[in-house]
C-alpha cells in the first residue's frame, strides 16, 4: 500500500487569503497616499506661513500687503538676513515678523543695518531674547491677551487709527523721547523709539492686527498702513530656523541643513536613546523557558471546546486540518479494538490489514476513509465525519 500524500496545513495561507486579509489595509494606505498627493498639489501654490504677505489664510498678511501696493508702496519679501539688510535704506521700512528667532550674531548684524539705514524698523512681538540688542533700554513685563485698546498717546499714527487690537508683549521704557501707546495695565504695547536722522524703531507687542482675519476690525488697517506705508519701500523679513549663518572657523556651511540646526547635545541624547532601545529589545526578546501547563480556572465541556474549534476551522477555511484531526482521532480509538498498539495506530501498513480482517466487506474503502486526501468542500467534510463514525460503530459491534 502507498502512503497518502500529506495535505497542506491551515497555517499556509493562499494568495487569495492573503489578499482578502490585506486589501482593507492596502486600500486605506492608498487613499491616504492619494489624499496626501492631492493636498500637497493643491496647497503647493500660493500657500505660505503665518504673517506671510503672500498668504491668504486667516493667519496670513496678504490683505495688508495688497492695500500697501495700492498706495504705491513696493514690497520685497526677504527670507534671509542677508536679503533683508541689503534692501534697507533711508526710504525703506524694514518689518521683522519674529525677531526672537534670530541668533545673537544675526541680531547684531540687523541692528547695525538699522542704524546705518536711517529708515524705519518695525519689530513684531519682540521679547527678552531680542530687545537687549535691537532695542537697548527697553524691557518687558508679563504679556497680556490681545484686545481692543485705545491709543493713550500723542503719536499721530495712533491718534488717527483710534482703538486697535493690541496686546501680547508689554514694554517698560526708560527714555522720555519714546512714544508709548496702547497701554495695558499701565504698560505700552506699542513703542516708537527715535533713531539717528529720520530713522526710528517701532515695537508692536502683538502682530495680530496685521493678519487677514483682524485687519478689518477696529482701526487695525489704518494703523498698519501708517506704520508700514510711511516709506515708499517695504522689506518684509520672515526669519526662520533655516536662516542660520555659516561658522567661519569650521569652514563648513550648514545653512539650511537639518543636522546643522540640531544642537550637539540632542544628537548625543538621540544616540543614547537608540542604545537604550536596542538593550530594551534584547531584554524583551530573550528566550523564554518551556511552556508550563496549567489547570483551567473553570470547567469547559467537551462539546463546547469541540464546537469552538470547529468554528475556528470553518472561519479559517481549514477543511484539511479538520479532516486530519477527525481521521487521527478515529484511528486512535479503533486501533486498540483491532489489537494494534497505540504507537502503530497511524501506520497504514499495520492498521489497514487488521481492519480488513475485521470488516472484509468494506476493505476497499478503508484506505481512502482513514488516509485519504482532504475534502473538497464542507459537504464532503460532513460526509467524512459521518463515515468515520459509522466505521467506528461497525468495529465496536463486530
């Protein structure tokens, strides 16, 4: 007799089963990828950051830029300190959106350019990191929320604009020649510092009045146009973390590179975290000992366990594995009845002759029934189970 071919177990997934399980995840990933590409395409043109004069978003400043252009003011957007300082002059207003982002060296360079130009410099929300260099003699106090404030000063631009939305940084000034406007709890949120010649420096505690969403409120537009449109040219400087000067001592220009923006301490910290992650993976992935059987906390009826396993086989479409279990159990039960040792119960060369001697009438069906191929469908599996039960009854009664 020949041994039957071993069937594939249920743990081997077919390509169709793999596709059925993975198609939902692949569909979600495809939708996210397509959505990201479409979003990047739609927003690639005309989308800029906060306080950008090219941005039409609520936090952008395109509205005030367009109003200045209608008044004949030429606007230049500068993304680097070199561009901003090169464009300054007596007939130029230099607007710095986030001066606190500048390094000490950049602040010194900017202050020197402000002094030479004899033009106007407007600083939006300068705080302690930048005031010491860009506005000597001016300090800050606790910031306040943005709200409608009255001028409370004689500065012509403020008196003509009236109430505006200001707040944010509050300044403490020590010079009598400065104009202090829009007081909040006794401290100004707008300060004008006279400079050399016709030049001056204006400190705005908050840039909110220049945003698109607030420009039409209060007297925000009037004040913005007067502060930024007093000269025929406006340089709109947008500092960023990528505007980093090169280190002249090292000879390496790290401007715009990601690693050049990260302090060395963070790099060492990342390395230490990586080593810790590897050690944790080795610790958690250590080889465990052998499995230790434990008594079940509750008694489970054999019928429930059988039904549960059957449902799992059916869900996994594992008819081959179910047939193997049924045949193995039947062979194990009938072997002692035929006088076959338990260790030889699954050997067709020993079990089939003894079974044919006991039931000679159906000897031709015994091999296919006990060692045959896997059923082709659920109906065939049910027939196999019924035939195995009938065979076991015949052996017991014969």
